[in-house]
């Protein structure tokens, strides 16, 4: 009977498929049959020769027994239950249960860049977290330390450390501005020249600061009736920056948020005392 390149018999029209599905005993019993009805077993490949996977003659690689994680690879013919049994409970040799990675001790020798021990599947986490006998303190000593810690007054300890002076937290600018009152004074600069506006702004802010005022409004106009546009907003802003450097002005903001859309500026003065 002809066979294909895999060694499997090729059936002919007169062949009986039932004989091919039987074992060697059935094949031996067919000796009395005609030559056309005899079942021929597939011819095994010659020993010492391996079939090439490609036409170029590349040899078949040996199938690995474990994956890249060191876990055993099972085939369809393997018994799954026998792989989960202990080595002493099965008749398999002990070398079948050996893994690729050698057993490692419980003490951590590898550490990361922060000095923390690196753990793997071979280490016992319970033993690593357990404290040694020397590090354990007696229960009575621990209870005495706890009572002594709770007996201290926190205020007394803080007073002892700071010398009786408790520093206050410095408020932010927004927190300080929330405490300021509404506008207490107003200066109108309509029709004033740039020099006059600068002089009047400087004198008005200094006088208000000396009088103990906190919030002022300075009207500069939008420059709607000026041919060259608004000039006073830039002049007044430059003067306020200079007064801020002198320690008289804490902050300022334009009434509508944008300078070109606002006709007045709100000024917050530093406390005079």
C-alpha cells in the first residue's frame, strides 16, 4: 500500500477502513486475505534521521519542557493529577520534580535602590516579617513606656520645646485681602494730566496710609474722549508699583479684572501700625 510523506497509508478504492483502525493482532489475522485486502502498517522513518521542517533542511528543535517562567509544560498525554502530587506519593523519579531554579535561602541578600529586600517565589514571607527573639521587648516594659508617653501633656511638651513661644502661621495674600473692609476713600483723576495724576496719586495714598485707611478706589477713566487713548491707567499703575516698593501698598486690582476695560483701580494699603 502506498504511503504519503508522513508515513501514513494512502487508501485505495478497494481498501477496508475498518481494518486500518484495528491493532496489530487484527493485522496479523489478515495474512490469509488477498494481497489487495491486507492492511499495511505505516513504515516508520529510519533511525538516526530527522525530517526537516523546511525545504532548506533546517532540523527540528527540541521542544522545551518549561516556559520562560520556569513552569513545566504539559502535553495532552500527561496526567495532570500526578503533577500535583508530592514526590514521595508518586512513582516518578525525583529528578522529574526538580525545577530549573535552585532553591534560595530565606534571608534576603538582594535589595533594590532604596535598600528594601527583593522577594521572589522561593522566599518565605512569614519568616522574613517575624521579629527575632532579641528584638522583642517584654510586655511589662512596653506597657510602662506606653503609660509614660500618654501621661505627658502635649501643650507642656510643646512649651518646653519652643520656650513658651508659639509661632503663628503666616497668612497668604488672598487670606489677608479677605479681611480688608470695603472702599473707604476715593480719588477721581478725570481731566488730570499725566504729571498731575502721578503727584495726586502719590500724595493721596500717603495721606490715606497715615490716616489708617485700608481700601481705596482711584478713578482713572477709560480714555473714551481722548484722541490718543487712555493714558492715566498706565501712569497710575506705575506709581502704585513704586508705592508698593516703598511698603505703603499691599496689592491692587482693576475693578473689572482687565485694565483696558476698567475705569478704576482698587488699592489695598499696608497696615500703618
